[in-house]
C-alpha cells in the first residue's frame, strides 16, 4: 500500500549519525556506490522537504524493543513511550461538565456526568461550617429555589 504525503513534513528519528550524514549529503561517495537506487528515495524526500531526519541517542530510540533484545527498563520505557501501557492510568470519571462556582462555604470540585442519572464530583470540598449540605440542580447562572434539591441516598451512612 502506498501512502501519499500530503504537504506535511514528517520527522524520522535515527540513532546513526553516519546514516543521517549520508542521506543529507548530495555529493558522490565511492563507499556508497553499492547502494541500490531505490534507497536514494530518502534523499529525494529530504530534498523535497517532505521528511526531516533528526538524531536521537540510542538510549531514547523507542523502536529498539521491536527490533532487538532490550533490558527490562528499556522495555518499560519503550512501551510507555508508544502508549501501549501507562504506569498509572487516569480513571474514567465520566464526561466533564465543569468546576463548581463558589457562592458560599468555599465549595470546590469538578463535576462529571457518569451516566444519565449519576454525577461524580472529583476533589469535592467545602469549609464544613454549614448546618447541612445539599445541591440545587438547575440551569440558572446563580443559585435559586427554581431547581430540584438533591439529597443523600437513603442508605448513605456518612462513611
């Protein structure tokens, strides 16, 4: 399958400085006369500005684990770099709705809609000085009694 490069410039990382120098050089070199014409395709792409070659040290070359045996630390580095796994994946809270607007008691938190009937409030806090805590749900920009009060579930024990 052939893929056309559509006006973008791509960067190819290489840990071989001699290969980069050879590809970027437009002069004839007797040591490279054995290289087949099809391998000069990289030179054409470089000259057309469709690719860039950039040096990267061998210890940061993430493709190594696909082509050779690597240490455990290098394996972890490579798999994390290509996002095949994450050390500490972010849990899914739902669709982010937004942050609380604080009107009283230093209320803080970020609200997520988990599903059609469940809200999750990440890092919820308030100053604890109110007699009771409840939420008014509505669509007005300021608190008012035209929403619905949301109370604790009947089985909530304050744990």
